């Protein structure tokens, strides 16, 4: 991928640097999510921010339910909703 997301220092820090296409990006994000499940939980978003993020992820997931990034978005939206008690 050639956009700035894969070239920033955070991309390197979280293993997103050097991905070549959406499939590799989805795999890298999936690994990052798995890593996040193992790390100690810390609140990083307000409830309103988390709800808004879940809504946006859910809408994105519905655009192409079979797409890898869309499935990841659906999974993340589900986890956010679950944490929110929705």
C-alpha cells in the first residue's frame, strides 16, 4: 500500500509498514487485534467515541460483507458494542 498510513512511525511500530495490498493490510490488522487482546486493557476512548467508532465500523462492514477488511471491521464493531453493553 502506498498511502501515508503505512509510512508513518506508528505503522512501523504496529507492523503495518511494508504491506503491499489490502489483503496483507487486513492480515497485519488482524495480528494487531490479536496482540491487543493479549495486552492489558486500558480505556482509550470515551463511551461516545467508542459508540461512534462502532457505528462507522459497522457501516463499513456492510459495504462488502465478504471483504477481509470489512469482516475485520465487523469484528471490531462487535467487540466495541460488547464492551459498551449494547
